[in-house]
C-alpha cells in the first residue's frame, strides 16, 4: 500500500503571501460601537475619556495620614522636626482608602 503524504513544505515567503491573501483585514482591524454593558473583555479602538470624574471629590488613594503640604516643607529624611506629622497628636488626620481628603479649611489641632 502506498503511503499518502498530506504535507508539502513550501518556502516561508509563499506561505506568508497565502495567509495574507486569505486574511480579512477589515474584520480583524475594524471597529464597532457597543454599549458599556457589553464591553467587558473587549479592547478599545481609541482612548476613553470620562466626561465627569468619579468620585467627584479628592479621595485618599490608600489608608494613611493627611497633612498640610506647607507643614512638611522643612521635613527631610532623618531630620523631621519634633512636632512634625503630629508627634503631639495634632496637625494631621487619619484617612481611609476612598474617603474624601480633608479640605484645606480643616481644623488640624
């Protein structure tokens, strides 16, 4: 019985030109407009920019301590002043992730 060989080696250039000829570039690279509720797992064709910020306030990115920037200008690594960052339990407030940052008018003491 004679053996059937189904594969035939062809040069890479020919193989690439055959594949490129069969590709439907419009289907692969085209765009479509869909609702946000159907967009999970999809890739955007262009940047998406929100019309409004969410949340609508400055929020803490992580748990920590909020201080006035002006109160920290004299602080340096290894030379923080004794009262800096609330050693006396003043001039700072604790913040939790996602909670609003205190306004500039906050009474810190």
